[in-house]
C-alpha cells in the first residue's frame, strides 16, 4: 500500500482505559510511546483507580494527557465518558496490558483511509506470554455463529491456535477486539458508543454489530501486530461468568430481528442451562450460580432495559463474519477445534 503523505495523515488518539493498572502502564507504555505513527497522541483515561497509577503517570510521564473519571463505570462506561472529551479522526482503544510493535498503527490507518466504509479494525492479537500463539481476545479477527456465540480466527472457545501466518490476509469480520480497537470517531459516536449497562464483556461485539447495521464494515488487518497479556483487569470467576452470559443474551435481544429472537433466545437459554448443570455436576457451583443469576438479570432487563438503537434490523446471516451454523456443535460434538476446520476452508 502507498504510504500516506506525512502532512495529510489523519489524527489518531490512543486511549488507554486504566483501572489499577500501574504495573501494566510501567511495563507497556514505552512500547506505545515508541509507535512510529507521526500524528498520534496518547491518553490515559483513569477509571477511579485506587492504586498509585495516577501518581506514577504524573511523575514518570508528565506529558501524557490524563483524564480522571469517577466512579468506575467499567470498560463500556469508562470509554464513553473519556471519548466525549477526545478529539481525533480515529480512536484506538487499547488495553493497558498490551505491548505494541513500532509500526502497528500505519497498516490499519492506511487500510481505513483507502476504504471509507470501514468503521472499525483490529490488528492481529498474539499472546504476550506465548508469542507464537493467538490470544483469546480477538486473535486474528472476531466472528459469531448463528446462535450468537463469539469466536475468532485463531481461537475457538478457550483453544488458541499457533500463529503460522494462516490468517495473515486482511478480511471482513463481525467484531474487532476491545483490547486494540481502531474506530472512526464519528462512527463511534453515531453508533451511540458502548452500551454502558454491560459494564464489561461483549460491549465491543455489540458496538460492532450496530456499526454493521448502520452500513459500515469491520476488518482485521493482520499486518499490524500486538501482544496481549489478557485477563488483566477482571479475573476469571463469578463476576466474569455472570457478565459474559448476561451480556451475550442481552446483545442478542437488542440486535436480532424479531423473527430470529423468537427461536434463538429460547435455544440459547436451553444451551446455557445445559452448561450450567454440566458445571454443577462437575462441582463448579460458582459457574452454575453465575449462569442462573445471568438468566434472571436478562428476564429483568426485558421489562426494564433499553430495547436497542434505531437501526433497521438485518438477519444475522446477512452480516459479515457470521458462521451460519452452530460453533458449539462443531467444537464440542464434531471436535473441530480450529477456525480453519470450521470456517476458513468453506470461504
């Protein structure tokens, strides 16, 4: 791709949402500041941290713009609050536990500048601790199946593939990872930003779904590479399981057309119940309680929550990055553990 002329390159705001991430900031901010893209600024949006993050930034990086926010609104609300104050052509929403490569910005901005319909993009996300493996949060681009289960090029459920350059092509996807999401600022705000009720988990998938419904596309551009630690802010446990199950069902309730809701939501409830009792019989009472609480919360949301945005609903299988089948069946029953086995060979 032809290089963008230096004087005409768009502005990029790299916004790192921080919550008690002092150690990550110390470890990974140097790589972000070393990014070679010329027209960039780095902003840390603090989400009511109670560690010494703010003191560290003020002492070690006095030139970095610091946005202070309280209370802690989670990933969704924290970014919405911060981005109301940030002016740039592009936002890069970057987790504090991500190490970037020097030229990670240029390939994606060039791609988005050449196709104005692209609303959001992501780089290839590899594991920081095992750099030859894809990382759970996005891998080489997020997909979704017909029942709303998310997965990615290079990651099926908790199985992450080895990166052997098999997903190095830029491609349309369903969702871009929130760990390193590039999004046009006007597209972000026109879509309404993240849905704050979610707090954390599924908010990037929900946003990308709405961006597609508004007529834009989502891409993965693996020429850009970052390394993600993962799980740095919200550890595995009751809260994380609850948010994942609750938010996924609410996302389907918000975005599916009525003709699909009437059968997909009952099917998902049944599959969730199977997962809950499987956990219970395996001795994992915490997961069982989290799923049960999530289902109660979803039913409550149906009566009190926001019912979605003013977009024309499109059948899920008409959007990009959708597997028109059950990835649960493929993974657990057919034992197909890689994206290539399930999707890539059928494209």
